[in-house]
C-alpha cells in the first residue's frame, strides 16, 4: 500500500463512526459471588456525536468503555462500530485514560507520533499533523520537552493529541480530566471542544462531573449503579462553540439541576463523588 493510501485508510467514511450498543450485560465472576457491572445497556450513537457518560463511582462507566474499545467483552448483547461487531480494539480508535500513559524517555512530539511507530507508518508524513494538533491544543513550542517537564494538564493534552493523531473514527475518554485542578479542567474542556469541532468524530466521554458532562455533550447518558444501567438520555440543546459563561445561563443550570435531581431520586447524591 502506498504511503498516501495508508493515510487515506484512516480517514473517516460516512457511517463509520456510528456506535450501536445493544442489550449489553456484563458480569464479572468473583469469589463471593458474581458482580453485574452492566445490565441491559442500549444506546445508539451517531457518527460525529459527542456523548458524555455520567454516573457515580462503580456504576460501570469504565466497563462500558472497555467493552466499546474491544478491551473487554459483554457477557450478553452486542456492540458495533460502523456496523461491524467489535471483538478486538478497532484500528481507528483513540483512547485517553485518567492517567496519561506517556513514555518518559520520549519527547512530546515522539510521544504523539508513537501510534505511527507502532503501526509502521511513515513518521515524516504524520509529523505535520502531530505539530498541528499540538498547536491546536496550546502546546506549540513544547515539542522537544520531556513528559516529566510538563504539568498534569500539559501531559493530558499530549495524550489527547496522540489519541487523535491517526484521525480515529472513535475517541474514547475515561475521566481524562479527573486528576486535574478545576481551572486546568475548564481550559481542557474548551480545548477538547475546539479539537472536536475541527475534527468531527464520535466521542464517548466518561465523567462523574455533571457540569462537565453537560458542557461538552450533544447528549448525556445518565447511569445508575447496582447493576449499572442507563436511566436517562438527555439531549443538550446549547449552541456551539460553548464558552465557560454558558454554565451561568438558566438553560445550562436547568440541565444540571435536572440531572442532580435524577441522581437524588435514585438515592445516589448523598455524600457520593458525583458533583
Ligand atoms: N476486572 C474486574 N473484575 C471484577 N469486577 C470488576 C472488574 N472491573 C470492574 N469490576 C466491577 O464492576 C463494577 C463497575 O466497575 P467500573 O466499570 O470500574 O465502574 P466505574 O468506572 O463507573 O467507576 C464495580 O462493581 C467493579 O468492582
Ligand atoms: Mg472508571
């Protein structure tokens, strides 16, 4: 395959980003009985849609994301990406974890280019894209720094660029900003929105912050635990691009209040970590 054909192979095609989760159950065996992490989860996500998955600790958010990523498998039901069953991690998927997994012995640009190395793609062809992503996310000029010279927020920006490098159809993010201070988290919410608006791709974004879920999403999937299931799907009809000041508008606070009340009705928001 020619180099340009290899690059084209990673470009999006219509419908390729549709995710369909159908009647998914996930049970883990355990010494003191099995744990049902997910129960009858059904959701269809359109290609290019930004969906937040919101729920308290232990409700199955990471399990759901791992199943979509092909890193784990449902006990029942099916998950498809672009109509194809997911039984192994799809080639055109990016994953960002709560803790960035940067390689300390590589500088920033080489960390971003790592997926090329692993897939044996021509690095020189992808370098301009890597530099453009770093610029878009506010890291121009940091290409030759080592990860240990960066703040937590900067490291997570590098991890996002790396996940986006090969233009994945699907971006999965598991509490990517959970370990950051509030102000850095706000900045990264804005930058993630910019990146998503200029590289429309399907995003499944796990968080336990109600405000973050609403700010970023086209739709919020609200999960409840024991067993983990989706209790509501809330379309967020706020214009884009969104600025932080949208959080002070009546429309935004109405979404947040509605979701908080939903959690309260399930007895969840009494001293748990859902904010
Ligand atoms: N590999 C595993 N083996 C056994 N139980 C697990 C495993 N992964 C998750 N669980 C259990 O499944 C439930 C959901 O976990 P998880 O998906 O990590 O929740 P969340 O990400 O919402 O905090 C929890 O009760 C957890 O203990
Ligand atoms: Mg988790």
